[in-house]
C-alpha cells in the first residue's frame, strides 16, 4: 500500500511540473527563512548555558539613585565578592573580572597590541566552564603576575614553542607575566571574550576595602536549588554595614541622612543566563541582545511559514478539479476515504521533504550573508538540535499544509465527479477566500514592519547626536606610541587632508574608558552627584564637531585651565544652573572624601549622545588632560 502511495505521489509531481515547482519553491523559501530565524533565536537563547553551573550563577549589579540621577552598573566594588562569600553561606563561590582593554605586549623583539586582556580571580575556572588545554586550572591564576592565554594567542606570540613558562612584558616592560595556562577560544555564545586572563592578585586596587569605586564584574555560585531572590533581599543590610561608614567619610553624612534626601544605594542580582538578553546595566563587557527582538523574529518566522503553507493549501484546493476523477475512480474501485486521506497527506509530506532538502541548500548559501548582517557565526551543523528543528518543521509543514487538501479532495462523491458535475461548495470557497485574505493580511503586516524598520534605521543614520560622526576617523590605542604620540599627532596635522586631531581615551561611541566621578556644586556636599568624566585635550571638542553653548573651550594659553571644567547641558540642569553655569565651582571628591579638588566651570557643551539612544542623556563633565 505504501509503495503504491509513493508511486502515485511521484507520478503526480512529474505530471504537474509547474504546479509542483511553485509549491516546492514556495515552501522551500518559507522554510529557509523560518529555519535561519530559528537558528538565530536558538543561538541567542544559548548564551552562557555552556557553563556547567549556569543555573546557579548570578551577577551582582550596582543600582542607585543620587540627586535624581539613576545609576545601573554591571560592575561593583572590589570587596563585594569576598564579603558575600564570607557573610552568606549560600554563596559557594565568588569570582571577579576586571577588564583592561588591549595593552601592548612584548615577547623578545616582537610587540603585539590586539589581544583583549582582563584580570580574573584564581577561582575563575571553578565558576566558569572554560577548560584549560595546558596548565592547572586550580593554580594557574593563584600567584601574582601569572597569565592564561588562548591557544590562538599562544601560536601568535610563540609559534610552535611551548607557551607554559614563557614571560610576557606588559606596559613597556614595567610588568612581567608568566604564562601558566592555555585555554581554547571562549565559546562564541558567552557574554565576555578575552584573549588573556591575568591573575587578580597582581592588581593592588583589587585588594582594597573600597566601597565607593567600582570596576569589578562579580559573579556568585549559589547552592543548588537556592532562590537568588532570597539573597537579594539580604543585600540592603550589606550596604548598611559596609558602605554606610564610607558614606559618612566621603560625604559627611550618615546613610540614613543620605536616604532622607531621596537618594538610594543598593545591589541586585541577575542570573547568568539572563545577562545577554535581559540586562539593562551600563558598561557591559560586550553589547548584549534584546529579548523583544526574539519575539519579533519568532513572529516573522511563523508568518513566513504560514504564508508558504496557505499558498500550498490554496493551490491544492484550486487545482482540485484535476484530481476529481482520480478520487471518484479510486472510490468506485473500493478505496476508503481514510486511504485517500493518507495518500494525500503522504504527497504533502513528500513535497515538504523535497522543499526541506532544497531549503537546506538555500540556508547554506544565505548563512554567510546573514552572519555578516547580524554579526553572528551561525553554522548549519547536523547536530541533535538542528535535526530536531528539521523534523519539527517537516511534521509541522507537512501536516499544516496537507491536512485540509487531504480532507477536501477525499470528500468528493464518485457519482458527481464521474459525471463531470464537480462544483466546489460554498464552505470551500469561503475558506479559500479567508486564507487568501489572511495571507494578504500577513504580507501587508510584514511590509509595514519592513517600512517601520527602514524608518528606524534612517532615523538612526540621520539623527543629530550632538557631534559630527561623518569624516571622523578613530585610531585606537595611540597611547602605545608613548612619547611618540605627540609627534605622530603633529605629523598628521601636516597632511592637508586632516583638519584636526585630538587624543583621548574617551569616545561617545564604541569602546571607551569610563571614569565615574563624585561631584558636588558650589561647596554643597549634600548635593553630591555621580557622573561620567571625560579627560580630553583642547582639540577634542572642535574635532568632534561639538558645540559650546556658553563660555569657551579649553586652551593651553590659559594656565588656569588645569582647574577648569566643561559640563554638558544635563549637568548644568542637574546643578540648577541652566544657562548661567559659567563661573560656578564644582568639587571633585575621591571615594573617601579626603582628597578634593575644585574646578571652575569655563564652558557648557551642547548635550551629545554617549550612550544608547534608548537612554536619556545624563550629566557629564570634561577636564583638561595632562600633556
């Protein structure tokens, strides 16, 4: 029986070549789009799940509100990890990461610049599942001035030589690090990636009991089955115990007085597997995803599949008259309706299988283009997950597209069709019309969505950001030139094609230094505000095409500009000065409040976007960097 069904199905496909081509190609395109989107969604949902303890790892996040300014940072203070490990028995491990950019590294007479570097605690490999190819995970980062590098970095630095025991020079030889381990590449679906991990014990500030500055990404491993929300509820007590005394020292007021002014300090916890899609903190190590996009892409995938299936149903029912006599004769010869249903379902499954095979070819061809567009590295590997997706699509499309035509075609009455009096009933016409309307509805919806996305992209491209991004080139890590940086700058200015040159580690877009500063206006230390500080030279503002609204720019001809400061409109508003900010004094205080420095406002720069367009522009100050 099955052999007969297959033979009839194959003959029918060959007999109606145009019909078969339209059906198969339509299904193949719909399945291809759906499959690529499903691969993307699967990749986004898989972030950090490769870690064996992924379901028990949480990250500590700093959240606060100071004088109306909201702070939501993905890193916290140096002592948080060890404090939580000591004070809360439900915390089994606590480890930290401290990013340090792309330092200049030397080995022998060779110098390298492009490797990303971070400091990590000695128990880092007990928290994250990143196996060492060489070295001991328990001791590799235990001693100061030890470093673990990736296999790719090892080959770049040492060639075929044994990397363990080799000494790398950092920062022009001022720091020496011994290679104690080699890891494979950190998986692509991790929320951080580094080429080198140095021992945290090498960093003096990492050992300081400083609760007023933060730069340390802190992760906890909780007991099995423990609800992290219970630990989160205990964190206010930690703030009172450890941050309270330093608040008094830095601001001259108690924590309770600080809170009565509407301010708040606190921590929260976020599961490791939520970081990529759900984190809304500033200063992430890498850009994250957005779970809302996954919902949108999922709906698009479903709609594309529905359009392909509806197209199949409409074509099958529209061409019903061609197979009406076949159905009548088979019924006269004794075929049951159930046999006909199975035959037509099998035909739709065969069409789907052919379309699925064709879609695999389409996906193979389209993935490189999609990867370039989405910044991904998706591959069509036939693992268990991929095969599962293919089987689900096969069954879903085969049944969805074939069920109605099978029941519709098998319902023909022999007497009617053999007398060539086939008239499709009103229900069939109504359903087909409904499907066509629904198909057009989806198509129009996708077109509107495409137009909306286009308008959003156009808005992003034409949005006035407060600085001139066109014709602006960035040469990263010029500081590695050392004393020659200024000479390099002078040589660039001699080129007639170069209008202006500035040097700064602070950029309004892309990788940038971050330097949060506690500042209060006109000696009012009870109005302390935490804001971003840029260290710039006198050419920064004109090079960036920013606009001075009041006052003037920095100038080396004014000796007093070393104590001058330029603020943005948001800072002037936060201090209550608005357009009359020039001449006011702001005070910078370090974390313990003992070292203070007064700056006089010499200018107000027009607000510019230095974070996502989804976020409001926050207060920012600029100071003249030392030559």
